[in-house]
């Protein structure tokens, strides 16, 4: 536990010693349930009012009394640790009452701070002024409130996360043969791929193919040849009750130094723009080291089919699989 988090009986003795050193004591109370930028600014302002800033933190019991049984979001243990980590905070003391009048009567701060939304007539005013203290109204930053933060969190939680399974094409779902597959007659799905894709089609994952097609840039086939094969692939999969949501491809020659050729991640970022995908909740299945590097760079969980990556790469996939079926089994 932080040395800044002090029990009530100890803070009273500590304050007595600080006064002998002519330190100006400032107090500021609150629940600080979900810390936000407005809290940070107000704490900084409070600190500027004196030498020592003591945060009087409402306990869980206290918060439940005045905010209801569903609050706080964070426990007093967690809240005190977070607040004590701030450089402007010298000490944190937890109190159980609804308001801090009792503890203020013991600390007798030189300045007590609170938000301007409370106005000048605080319930604490009498006890603070009785002991020679002054009040300081903090300037709340507009647009910041714990209630608004919680509302935004609840709004986000209601929306389902869009996630995807990205897959390489040649060598992953089809036999790459001698490379540069672009003719319908040469395209052959690998064993177990169709049944696995059918299984994936029943999930909430988007299914997206991301493929390097440097054969276009090398002049081995045309963009029209690629699109013709794409249509055949989509038609064939559709007849098998298999859903593919999008095919992205890089047509460039490796020497073009584009950012869409894997291990570049531009195509994955394009998918995020198009579908609102959470990459951290998504997967990438591929058979090449470039697939794994791209996936790791984009914070996607990766599965490499086939042999292990070269140790010189100093980067590993999250999982290895013997084939596409085993990779899908890992995901599901």
C-alpha cells in the first residue's frame, strides 16, 4: 500500500507536525469513482492553494449512502491507490460519513476546496471557518463528469464488438502449386477448408481474405484475371453455404514498397474503416511469415499454418496449426 494512504488517527498526528513546520494544509474531498481529466485539473488547482494537499476520499459505505447501492464502480482500495499515485497528492484519507465535516473538524485545514457546482454555501463551511480555514471554489472543466463517463461506457457495452477472421489465400485456403494462381482450372481448395469455412460462416466473425497478388504487378496476369477468379471463388463458396464478407488484395510488385502488401497493414486498416472491426478481438490465419508479421503489427491474434517461423525473425505467432481446419478449431 502507498505510504500516502493514511489512517485517520495517523493523519491527525501528521498534520500537527506539519503545522509546526509552517506548512499550509489544503483539503479536497470527493469519491473520485472513475478518475477523469476534470479530476486531474481540479486536484492540480487544489494543490496550488498550499503546501500539502490531503484528499479526503469517500469510502464505499459513504458513496452507497448518497449515490445508491450500485456505486461506487471502483472500490475504496482501488480508488485510494489511483489517487495516491498522482504527484500533486500528498496524502489520502478515507472517511465513512456522507460529508467530511467530522474529519475536517480534526484536520482544521488552512484551505478547503470543492467544486463550484456545490456553490459557496457548503455544509462544511461552518466547521472550516470556525477553525480559521478558508474556502476555495475549484473551476470545473466543462464536459467532464463521472456520470457522463459511466454513460459512455454503458453505451459502448451495449454495442456488440465487430470482429473478424482474416485469412491469407494462396497456401492457406487453396493449393498454391507453383505460385501465381490466377486461372479457375488451377484453383483447388485445400482439404478440410470448405467444411471449416462453413463452420465459420455460422459465427459472428466477419470472414475476410487478405492476399498479396504480386503476379499483377509482375505482369503474370491482369487485374481482370484476378477479379474473374474472385467471382468464381465467391460463387463456388456461396453454393457451399459459405460466407465471405470481403476480399482485399495488394496488386503491387514487391519493389513498389507499398504499404498494402503484407507484412504491411494497410489492408487491415482499410477493413477497420469499412466495417468498424476491433483488431484486438480478431484473428489472422496464414502460412507465410509476412502474414504473421502483419498480424502482430496490427495487434491481431495470429495462427501460422505449417512450419515454424525462422528464429531470425524474433517474432512468433500466437499459435501454430498443421492445417486450416486445426487453425479454425483453435479459434472456436
